């Protein structure tokens, strides 16, 4: 499932739960018809945060720290950590081989 398709399923649920939600920031994977759709159907402004084309290398993006901080909070709980094994032999096998 693409980011756009996932957002199209998730955003109506989120808008229904958080009535005051008016603006959502997303990366470049959410461009296209989704920006128009959210405004027309949900009344939410979808703000796409993009990297500058002229800057090479690392560039801090506006409000990106909010997302990164939230991920850090979620991953602080041991049960939610995806990769906490120290040795690859103890890690679960990948589902790619199925």
C-alpha cells in the first residue's frame, strides 16, 4: 500500500476522532490528488514539507523534529522496539524468504 492510499484510509478516522484537526504535515510521498481530496472531503489542509532542490546533504525540515520526537517516545518502550536483539542469530527470521 502506498503512503497516499494509507493516508486516505487513516485521515477520515483521525478527523472523526479529533474534530479540531485542521492541518496535517506530510512528506513528499503524499503529493498529488491527496492534497485536494483532504481539503474537499475532510476540510483539512495537507501541508507537504519538501526538501530544497538546491541544498545537498543534510537539511533540517520545518517541524520534522515533532515527528522524530514522537517516534522516539514510542520506541522508548521496550515492547515497541523493532530491533532490540544484539546478535543476528537471535533475531526473528525475515518474512522476505516466505
